[in-house]
C-alpha cells in the first residue's frame, strides 16, 4: 500500500525548538521496515520554522509572515539534511518536495505534482514533503501541515494517512485539563460533539493542534483513505497503523468516496465567493443531483471569475455545496433569479454545472 506519514512540529523538535534527532531516527527506522515489507511511504514533515528559530537566536515563533518565511528558509535545509542522513542509514534516498496552495488550487499544477510524486515512488525514493513556507503566505498561517498531508493522500492514491503527534489520539475532552477524558479509538462519522472535542491550537512551536488533524482526517475519509491519529513516540506506531492494530484514533473511510476531480474542487480549491440560493434550488441540488440554475440564485457575494470555486449557501445561511462557476460574479449577479429561457446570449444555462459541483458534509 501507499502510506502518507505526517509528523508534527512538536514531534520533531525539543523544548528549545532544536531538531530532535532521536525522533527522526525512530521514524526513519519504521519507514525502512515498512519499505522492506513492500509498502511505499511518503513523509509530510513539519518543523522548518521551528528548526530555523534557534539558528537565528529566536525563542518564540514570529507572528509576521515575512519573518516566518525567512525563518523557514533557514530551517528547511537543516530539517532535510537530518532527515536525509537518517534515511540513508537504512539505504533509503530522501527527495525534498516543497508544495504551495497554488499546486493544489490549479488543476494542471495538481496533476503535475501527482506525476512528480508518483515518479519518485517508482524510483524507490522517499518523498519528504513540506509546505513551501518561504513563498506561501495564506497557508503559513493555516496551522501546520495536516491539511497538506490530507490533500497529498488522495493525490498519490494512498491507502492510509498516519498523523503523528504528541498525544495518543483524539480524546472526548482535552486530557491536559480533564482527568476523565478518554481516548476515542474509532470514528466512522463526524458530528458536532467530535469536532468540539478536538479543541483549539497545539503547541507554541507548532501552529496546528487536534482540530486541524480532525479536519484533515475528514478530508481523508471523504477521499476513501483510512486515517490514524497517534502518538509519534508509540513503539512501531507506523507499522501498527499499517497492519490495522489498535493504536491511536482510527478514522474509517467513507464508502461513497468522492472522485478525484470532485475531491480537488471540494478540498484543494479555495473559495472565492458565495452564491446564496432559495430552498427549491437547494433541494434540486441535494435531492436530485441537478445543476444549479440561475433561477435559484438569490444573491452573489465576492469578486470571482468564471471557473473559480464558490460556496453555495442555502436560505438558512448554511453552506451545503461547493462548485466551479460558469461565469464571473458580475454576470451571475446580473442574471440571478432569471429563468433559463430569459438568459442573455452567451450565458451558460447553469450557474454551476453538476459535473463541477460537490455536496459538502
């Protein structure tokens, strides 16, 4: 199987922010065993910013994007040097891959990234992926590489996503503050209680936390990928996850996985605006699998172009779908509410065609 292993900042650095080499040694050894068993492994590793802090004499994570990018530029080669050396001890070759939101938001670039990663796997290379923090700005503030790992999993056709962190998995409450919190061993469906249990941000050195891991696990589930959230220090944790042994929190894949293109629309494309629709249009999209017609659009929010992604909002204010629009915001606003036969020449019959529309959980 193809396995994506994501390891967080708190698991690859010590309390001073220095790279914690024993953690990289442990993970590299487990990757080597998995490779020997015939599995292909992709690593998504946080830690570039944390690794750069001590080199620059900084003790706290900066808040401004420019300094964060500069720190990442110093820390990324330090991180890769250590990872490459640890994997080389087992005769494995590491390949650095830096991705940005652009690589996932544009279809051609998305497919090119897939081709590159699959070729690396064919060459028996262990891709070590990180967000390109030196040039990204929106995602550098998002919070860790959890979402990146969840997008990489369907990109490479992975069977398993392992998210390694500094806790045993998802608990019913924050175990740091609630002695009665218990580990949730399996998630089949997500609900509001589960998301509330995920809590907020993580450590000072990282910027993620359990909430971003739960969000990533939801993406994996909709991708048809089994996800495991577990403690990086657990012995043989990657191997246990591969074999399906009880470890951490297991998030089961949905039976009705989304096809690749719709996964890309749902999770890789950022939304540029919103279309607010009436109840009839919502019911037609949800119940009938139909395209969103202009007649059902009540208002248009945002400044977007044709082929941009937008959220589709019902009369109750809830987002229930996402899709690629067939016309720019100015055009859609002008024809909102019109029946198909009343549309001007050149305007597509559908505001969002069903082939470009995804129903969201």
